[in-house]
């Protein structure tokens, strides 16, 4: 789930994007135990727009301030923890202004979380790393006058 606010020029130029996002709870299995985690984050990013009518192409690069929540079930001793999780995001967004005010778009983004987070239990249970990369894709429709 993402909520985004941005100021991006209609023509070629530099813009700014701010976003709040989160993901559904995810899990890892270790023997008979299960670890659950969820990240919530905010993003401040620069957006370089390149416009060639009727197409606009945006390249995005930004910093991420995340909060990671983890919990376990089925361990000898179940615990919960949370931690600050900084990251970096990058992506590309392309929209095709078929006819104002309508433009279908495609976006591909990646997130990198450089802090190492490991879920572990007793030696018989072992340990697993929480993934450090996330990649996403989205399709949508823009309404407005950016194509003019």
C-alpha cells in the first residue's frame, strides 16, 4: 500500500516525490517455527522527467526511512522486536498521454535495505535472513494535463 505526493514538471526537468508505504506481513519458516515481519517506510526522492510527446519517462532515486517489526511463533521462547531500517529506492515510470486528460502508465521500483536482519532460534532451528531487496511493478492511469 502506498500514498504518494509529488511535484514534477510537465516538461523535462527535476521534481520531488514524497511517499508513505507499507507491506503486508510476510513470513519465514525455520523447522517448526515461523517468523513474521512487516516493514513500513517513508520516502523522499528526486524525479528526473524526460518528456517526448506523447510519452513521459521518469527516473527516480531516493532515501528511505523504514521501521521493521518482527515476531516469532513456535519457537522455544517466542519474541517480538522492531528496529529502524534505512534504505535506498530507485525506479522508472513511463506514461503515454493517449488523449488529455488520460494516460496509462507503468512503473518498476526497487528497494534496498542495507542493514542485515536475521531471524534465528536454537541450533536445531537454525537461522534465516530477511530479504534485503524488494522489487515491485505497478500499472495505473493518470488523469490531468501533464501531456500538454
